C-alpha cells in the first residue's frame, strides 16, 4: 500500500504506536521526504472487510 500523503510504500514508514493510521506507521524514512505520518488510502473500514 502507498501513503496517501507522500505516495511512498508502507515499508518506507517507521512503525509508531502514536500513529492514527490503521497500520500504526509514522514518519517516512526516505531521505528528504517531509511526511511525518503514514496516511491510509482507506479512510473507513467496512465491517464486511474485517
């Protein structure tokens, strides 16, 4: 999956318990990327998906 804000993959972001994303990912680790929190493409989880 890609970050909605910076478009880098979820693997490029650091794990963070303080994150509000569903994947609990924080700042992007790509050099010079200003993204400080992963933004999920899915804004709402449908109960059927779970």
